[in-house]
C-alpha cells in the first residue's frame, strides 16, 4: 500500500518536473494556492477552538487586577 503511494507520488513529481516552467506556474496557482488557503482556514478554526476551550477552562475572577491600580490613581 505504502509502496504504491510512493510510486504514484514519484510519477506525479516526474510529470510536473518535465513540464515547461509556465505550465508549472499555472499548476501551482490552480492547485497549491487553493490548497494552502484551505489548510490556513482549517488551522485558523482549530486555533480559535483551542483558544475558546482554554478560555472556558480558565477560572474567572470577581474583580480584574486593573481595578485596584485605577482606584489608587484617583
């Protein structure tokens, strides 16, 4: 199974490297850029979910620390 995946990857890699440079650029624009956009969107959602999960687990405080500092300035 893994050998077949490696063979197919090598075949695609060989095909791409034998293309003329302008065709490689077009292929990169049509395939790689949208793929990177999707991966970045998924990563952004995952980070947002992790931050929300971390915020929910953090214990809440009654009064923020800044309140004491602002009261002493008045």
